[in-house]
C-alpha cells in the first residue's frame, strides 16, 4: 500500500469519494504482530532476484500466473519493466516498500472503502487484504477467485462488477 494515497484519504476525506484497494498489504514485511507478509530475509532475497533479472519477465509467475506461459504477455511485462525503471531505481523503491507500514493510518480512513483480493494471490496473501479491511471502519471486503495479483490478469469481470457495485453504492 502506498502511504501517500492513504494519508490523502485521511487528511482530505472531503476530496475522496471512496478508496478501492486491490491485492494490498499494510506492511512490507513480517513482524510478530503482522504475519501476512514475507520475512525481511525472504523479501530481501526476492528483491535481489528481481533486480538481477530486471528487464526480463521477472516476477510474472507470481504476479500473473495465468499469463506466465503467454509469450506476448511475457514480452509486454519485460518491456514495461525496462520502461518503468532501472535496476538501481527499482532497488530504492523495493527497499522503501519493504520498510513501509501504514497500519496506523487505516483506522483513520473515514471514506467508503472497497478491498478486493484474490483467494490464492501468489504475490500477497489474502490474509493481508482481510487485515486491511478489518482495520478500516466499514470497509467492504470482497474475495475473488483466482491466483493472479494483477487486477487485469485472470478473470476481470468479477473485479469490474465489484467496482461498479461499489461506485453505485457510494454515489
């Protein structure tokens, strides 16, 4: 989860109609009071692997298993990585993400919130999504079938239907 977005929802609730979170987690790494993420050593090993393979289709197996064997999707993902950042740039982003913890902000969110998570998400455990929804007063949690982390991979129809229903309810 990006702290800036949640901070904005807390600081400027009149300017936020609602918050939709997909496959999110509140803390970058495991702790005794947050067992929903990788341990720091696991995260650091994953990060090193990602950086070493940057520019190829690294991570697609975890983020989009349904697309992992599609040559066109693999080429697209590799190109997107190359266009998005350099290995050094992504290293800094991954380090910041590892150290992020927005749990203290979640109880302060007072805007309608929809938390979507796929049951067998390979990148972020579903328990992390449930935890976020539990920490935000009145948040709606929707569990979706599938194992893709990216909302645009796998079956998108349930994602779009959940978002459409939410936006109708809050408007």
